């Protein structure tokens, strides 16, 4: 059993803090892009970890605790969206997803957010999981129950849709 | 060529720094986790107390209703008692944990004058563990 997973299953409080520190930033970024707002992302992160604590014994069967947390977070985000009755394809990626230190970065961030928002919602999730969450294609495949080859194809398709953004950036 | 374009897009996107999670979110999340774990520990304590009361209650009933049954294990009646003990332990496992359920089974057997063999105990533990893991799929990361 994964050592951190074993400690989580036992209810070791320090283990939950370690898990949070390991994945919080990536999780928050993924959820901000997915839900369109930092406030909603914060709500879902809290719900996610509450579920992680409630179902801690399930970690006995988990090989990769971080990927498992993303799985729970994704399900919570879907539930959150359903509760708010938001249409699945209308979520705009907020520019606040990116940390900006100067006006130039601000402009790049806004362009990136706008470009991401234009990608097909379902394909965009693969970019969110790959680039913001830092998951491998295999982990994304297990999380979404979509074959790995399909994940890679749809990810490539999403990246290709971002090319105009890059060209604008360079120009 | 196409792949190079895609890699360039990926690199530029990955290079954009992401806003980190707010610090107060960490405090809020870990407080919630702490409360949840505390609540679970309390529930387990209550479950163990309930188990202890049940054991005492069943033991008293057994002593009152069957004064002549002694500690001699009759093969047919003994098997029935072991099955009853096992079923009771499985119920306890559902609301607490395998360790509590196993302890419950041993105490209940003792109070009922049932001597559990090594195989009997192994069988009870197997049924308890089956109950705990039943319906939980293997989770992979």
C-alpha cells in the first residue's frame, strides 16, 4: 500500500495536511478553470477534502492518493455545477487563474483565458487536467474512464485550437 | 512540424504562472478535516460502548435463560451459536470497524460459553473483512 494512503486510511491528521500541501495549488487551478471562479473553486476544494476525510478507509485500495483526490474533486465539481444549474458549456476561464506580476503578463493571461474559453468544453478539460493539474495521460484516462489514446487525441485537438492564441502572443 | 507547434503551445501555456490556492483555504480545509476525523473517533467510541453493553446484555440473557448449558460445547448447538456470533459481529463491523467486531465476537463467545477454535476465529474474521470490503472497488490513481 502507498505509505501516504495507509496513513490517510488510518485517519492520521498530519497525512491530510501533507496531501493538501502536495496537490492544493494544482487542484485549485484545475477547479478555477473548470468552474470559472476562484470562490467556487475554494468551495469545491473544501467539499473534496471533506469527502476525502469521510471516506478515508477507501484509501486502503488507492495506489495514487493525489490522482484519487482529483477524481473526487472532479465529481464534486460536476455535482456543484448541477446544483447551480449552470449549462455545461458556458463556463469562461477567468484570467485570475494566472498569477500576473505586470501589465504584459496580465494581457497574456487574459488572452490565454479567452483562448481556453473558446475551446470545446469537453476537450478543454483534458488541457486543464494535463497542464494545470499536472496529471499524466494514464491518470486522466483512469479519472475520466476514457481510453488513454482518446485522451491524448482530444488533448492534442484542444492544443491545436490554442495555436491562434500563441501566434497572437508572439506577434 | 505540427507536433513542434503543439509542443510550443504547451510550453507557453505551462509557463504561465498559476495563482496559488489562498492561504486561508488551507486553514479552512484542514479545520474541516480535523472536525470530521474527531466526529468519526467519537462515533467509534460510542459504537464500542454500545458493543460492550450488548455483550453484557446478551451474556446476562444467556446466563438467565440457559443455566444448565455450562461450557460444554455441543457440536450442533455450538455451530449454531458460532453462526449467530458471526452474524452479530458482521452487523457490528458495519457500524464500527473490523477490530471492534472481532473483539465483540470473542467476548460474546466467552459469555456464552462457546470455545472458538483457531479456524472458527479465522472464519469469523474472514466474514467481517468481506463485509467491510464488500462493494468497494479497487481504486487506482
